[in-house]
């Protein structure tokens, strides 16, 4: 993933040594500072200032906003991208006219790419907590083409406030951002489920993905994975079909239309050889998207992975939840089993090529496909 990202940015590369966040200091980012002075409403002042910028961005569809409640990761990502690409960091300081206090600082940098338009990455650092600090971040995000919410170590009440604020913001007429992606730490399955079960407006496509928040590189890779999946989903959007392939073993019930949609959305991912939907209890495939010569191997792996999952659950006892995912290496291939969020009895199974597969993108597409109406 790092190679595919920073290979487009020139000779400088983001460190990939897994250093702690405090060790990832900017190299020599050029900074351009400007001030915006407002009288009453900081959020409206921000909207007015960005009106012409956002109009320019409309044709390229390339604006990404990082919402980072902890304030830890987004500034590092901005600086690291600036260092890697050689692009300067632009900072806009929102100052209250009466006191000249800095209410917030908006940071932006560009990410040039060989394929497609440059990405414009924004972050709002809120300096004061009086008034409505969330309104500033929401004003920045509402016209983005993708908003990434980086959820690190947060107290439960803080997560509740975060979701409540975003739900309110996305229901406002000003909100036009079509993609809202939550980047979660590993093991946050309960939080992921809670996020996806919120009553998001139909015009906002929401996804949650777990990523090791070990540095700016891992955070940005998660955001870029979401961006690429969103871009490809727009390009490859196809109607869902529930027609089974010729020669598929019959099942008691024909696979629902949304299962065919799940497969059609992920089978085009780079490195996927075959994929299907299996019953967790029996390991039987009820829907398949694979060439004839790959079906037997997929069916065999579905039985084996489901059996391994049942053994794992039996060893752990009834009080422990089942594993979120099983991933097995088989020579040059990998077999993946991932239970579906929409069903307690079904799982997605896939065979992929190890050298070509982008598992992060595959997981993201699977989660996004399950968000579609049944």
C-alpha cells in the first residue's frame, strides 16, 4: 500500500519504520499562513472563505477532510504528506475580531497523483471549546467528497457525542459530503456495529474500517483505501442481480438479491480469484462468483474455514464471541472467511492471490456493500 501511494509522489517517502507518533516529526514543510477575521459566526466565516475554493474542487472531486477528535493523527498526516510530496502546508487562522483569539486553524495540503486529480486534504484544529466547536469541523466537512473520522482512544461518552454531532450535521441542508468513513482501532467490532446501525441519511454512505493506528502512514493508508474504493465504486456502479451462475448447486432458498450485490461489488477487487457466500453452520456455498475451475477449491476452503471457526468457538466457550475473520495462507494464495454483519448465519469467503491482493480494500468493499439496501 505504501508503495502504491508514495510511489506517485516523487523521491521523498514517508517513513515506514513503525515509529511512535511523537517520533514522526515533519522534515521541512513549507507553511503558508493567512488570517480570516470574523465578527460573529466562525462556521459561517469558514464557509464564506472556502466558497470559491470548493467551487474549484467540484470538477475534480478531490477534497478529503480529516476529522480527528483527539487531535493526534490528522496534523501528523498533513505534515507527512507535505514532506513526502514536496507540497506546502497552507494554514488559515480563524480569529475573533473583538479579541483576536484564534478560534481554529485550518490546515491543507495537496497530494499529487500520477493517475487522476491531486487530492486536497484538510484538517480543522479547534483552539477554543466555547461556543460550538464541532460546527467548525462540520462546516469544513460538509462539502468534502469524503470525510474520514479518525476514532482513537475515546471515552464512551465522547464517542456518543461524536456520533450525535455527526448525525445532526449530516441531516442539515448544507451537508453534501456523500462518504463518511470511520477509521477505528483493531478490535473495535462493537463500535463498528454501533456506527453502522445509526440512522444515517440515505444520501450519506457510511463505512467503518479497523486499522492499526501506529503512525501517520497507517492512518493515511486507511483513508486512501477508502478514497480509492469510493472512486472505483462510482466508476464501476452496476445494478445488482440475483441470478445464480449456471451449474451452481441448488439451495433450499434462492440467494437474496443483496447477496449477489455483495459478490458483484467485491469480485472485481485486485487479486480476487473467486468468492462466495457460505452458511457458517454447514460450510455450504449458497452463492458463488467464480470460474468453473475455481469453484471446487472455493467450496473446499469454505467447508474447512467454517469448521475451523466452529472449533475456535467451541474451545473458547459460549461467553466468547466468534472471530471477526479467518485468514489462511496456502502457498501463493490466501483464503478469507468473514461473517456478514447483516446475518448471524452467513459469511463471505474468498480466495485471493497473495502477491496481488489488497485485503484492506477488499474488506472495505465488503463492508460498504452490506450497507446497501437489501
